[in-house]
C-alpha cells in the first residue's frame, strides 16, 4: 500500500523499534527548554536535600534525647552507689581484710604442718590470691583496685 | 534563596546535633566507667567474702577428720567452742 505523501516520515529507519524516536533529542527543545528542565531538576534535588536534612535533624535530636536520658540515669546511679560502696570498702578494709589475711595466714601455717590440708587450701589460692602473699610481715592492701595480685 | 537559607539552617542544626551527641557520648562514657568501677569493687568484696566463707566451711568439715585445726577455728569464731560442764564462777556482785 503506498504511503501518503503528507504523512510524517519515521525518524528511524528501523521499523521494529517503535520508541526509538523518544530517545532522540527533540528537535523543538532549544536552550531555554534545557535551562527550564535543569531548573526543575535542581529544585527537586534541593527539596530532597532539605527533606533529608530534616530527617537527619529529627534523628539527631531523638538520639540526643535518648543519650541524655541514659547519661542522667547512669549519673544518678553513680551518685547513689558511690557513698555506699565507699563506706563498704572502708569497712571491708578496716575489719574483714585483716581477718581474712590473718585467717589465711593461720591456715597456711597449719597446712605447712598438716599436708593433707594443703589441697583444700590450694583450691582457694586463686580466688584469694591477694591474701596468699608469701610470708611478708605487713603486705600491702589486698583490695584489687589498690594492689596488684601477688606474683608467685 | 529561601531554600538556600533553609538548607543552611538545617545543616547548622545537624552540626549542633552532632556536637551535642559527641559531648553526651563522652559524658556517658565516663559515667559508665565510674559505675563499672564501683560495681567491680562491690563484686570483688563479695567474691572475697564468699570465698573465705567457703574456705571456712571446708575447714569445719576438715576439723571433723582432724581436730588439730580447731584452735584456728575457735580463734576466728568460725566454730563455737564446746560447752564445758563446769558452772561459770559467780560474779562478785551477783546475789
């Protein structure tokens, strides 16, 4: 069938690609159209950037609030527990520590004379390492924060 | 121009948030370290006490086989001294 003379001729010579003409630059789009399109894309990008920044600010504020709350909780715990633990430590160093040291020293002396007690005592050498100091007359404080563990 | 000002404002807000977060994180870290130190002290004391208590219990068990350890246990009041049959001497002022 002959083609009408006034019908627009296809841009592409490939008739199997019906959308091929869409990918081609439009003949009618001049520099003004390109600037307008760029302007539109720039504004879109700016909108996306602002939305992302708002999201960052919201996330940052939420995290700050959470962290501040956690910090306040931990600080309150430290403020509550510090006097109690300090008092306990003082009492421990004043009474229990001396008793434990004397008791282990006596048991060590006893184990030196009664070898069958030695295995029992050896089981507690690691848990009570600071108190198993080798026959020093006045060993330093055995509290772990104050003194390093004794060397064998 | 209005969008540029808003974007600058938002970037500034993000920066302020980041700085606040860093400050809070540092404070949180140091507070947490203090708390852990206190808890470690408390646990250490408890561990030593329970270890000594366990050692005393084993010593009491051992004393059933070898009473030679009894003086040590009496000295530290881990084991009660056996009751004597003799009556305690009367107090001078008692009627």
